[in-house]
């Protein structure tokens, strides 16, 4: 039986429809949510991502405020800009496109974002709220993964989850979301130094690949009937491919996300969702954590 294709396009469309309705409701109260994007340097991929995010904002009625800085901008210039955006009442959400050019301290820049405007969910205060299971913006890619599983009614509670990748952008926050009360999965984080990684992956009911290695996860890594979530987006000579060998894995898995058309679209949709939540929080005085 062929695997169910977990379409990020379908789920993202549902999220964007919800966001557009919320933006309309806020606009009727004379508040149009504003999303500020900060792009430093000339990295082509970063420019592509920011253009896509700004298009998404326009589709749902979010006001886009873009700032482009030269690659040789100083740490202080970038931090000053972010602080000014944090203090601007017309800005509800702030996105600093990562990675920054070499030599810049990303942690310091993210730390300058007002936590209530941190629509990427990467400020240490918001990551701490995630650990403590308190309300707050969640990192967009992990939130997108959770929404896909929910949309397709794929159970998490009691399942064995293996996440290959331990970044603070995806692996670690996703592990926390899946293990939190209410989700109740049993989660293992694996990485490049994990002993017998293939055998460990085969134990997973839900296998998540987030390592940035094209087609690393083969069919032999997947327990028959497992759900496979591919977070990877890799540019190769054959085009965009994920961290999962999709053609082979879909013969073994019960459900799998494609690349493209999977988790990447959800990351952008959840950014819009976080921006609207931040706007609601700013109006209520809760700083985006409501």
C-alpha cells in the first residue's frame, strides 16, 4: 500500500486561510499586523526566503516592513536596527533572516528582539517558555511539523519518536513539543555521533530527518508503517531534495512528507500565524504570549 503523502501545501493553505481571517478581524479594529524583516548581505538563498515570506504576508494582509543591510554592516548597526524595531509600536513581529554573514553574533542579534515580537520563537526567553510549557511563540518549523501531524490525525501520544538532528532551530524544540504534556511522545534525539544510527531510526514510529544531508535516510532506516517527516531542503544537480530518499521510503512508510511541497511551506505559514498571535498579544498588552 502506497504511503500517504503529507502535503505541506494543503496544510499551509489551511493555516494561511485562518491567518487571513484573523488579519481581517484585527484590521476591523484598526490594527493591521506589521511584520519587519531584516536581511543582511547578499546570500541568494536568504533573499529567496525573505521574498517568499514577504509574498506570504501580502497574501494574508500583513503589512511588510523590510530592511536590507550590507554584508559589511557592523554588529552594532544590526543590533541598533533590531532594537528600534522592537520599540516601534507599528511592528508586531520581527524576523532576522539567518544565517548572518560570517563574523556576526546571531545570538546577540536575536537577543535584541522584544520576546513578544519574536515570531521565529528563537529568543532565549521564548525557548525557556517552551521548556517550561508556558504560552509563547514556537519555532516555526517544529510548529509546522506538529500542525501537519494534527491535520492528518496522526497520533503522537505514546509513540516512539526519533529526531535525527539536534539544532536549536528544529531538533531540540521539536523534541520538546512532542514530549510535552498533551503530546506525550517518547522522544530520542539522534545526531552524527549517534552509535548505530540506522538501527535506532528503525525503532521509530515517527522518524524526523533534519540533518541537511541529501537522501541520507534510506528505506532500510524505516520501520514498516512508520511516519516519516523530512525537514531537509538540499539543492542538488537533480533539483531540491530532502534528507529522505523519498522514492524508496514511501514504499515502506505509512505516511511521508515530500520535498518540495512539505515542511518548508509550513515553516512560512507558521511564521504568519506567529505574527498574528504577536499582534493579538501586543493589543492585549500580553506581548505576544497569549
